[in-house]
């Protein structure tokens, strides 16, 4: 009877050690995934910031080009008053 209990305790001890080892491995994997997710989130944030800066710069360039076109007398002289044709009833 005592030998059965000793064998059961040994088997259960081995199982507990295996479970503890598995828990430690899973915990390390979760920490690695968390670090990778944080890195990816920071990359996405930086990409969104750069895209916003790029869009803002592009809009500024468009405004500058519009201003330069309006100020250039050679470009304004070729404008037709009716670019789409005459407006009115057919």
C-alpha cells in the first residue's frame, strides 16, 4: 500500500514539474509575442504619422503650385472664358 502511494507521489511530482516547465515556456512565448506586438504597433504609429506629414506636405505643394500658376502671366493668357462650352439652354 505504501509503495503504491510512493509511486503515485513520484508520478504526480513528475507531472507537476512538467506542468511548471510548460507554464514557464508559455509565459516566455507570451512575453516575446507581447514585445513583437509592441514593436509592430510602434511601426504602424510611425507609418501613420509619416503619411499624415506627407499628405500635409503634398497639400502645401499643391497650394504653392496653384498660387504660382495664378501669378504667371503666360499661363493665364491662354485661358479660355468658356472651357466647357457656353452655358445656357440648348
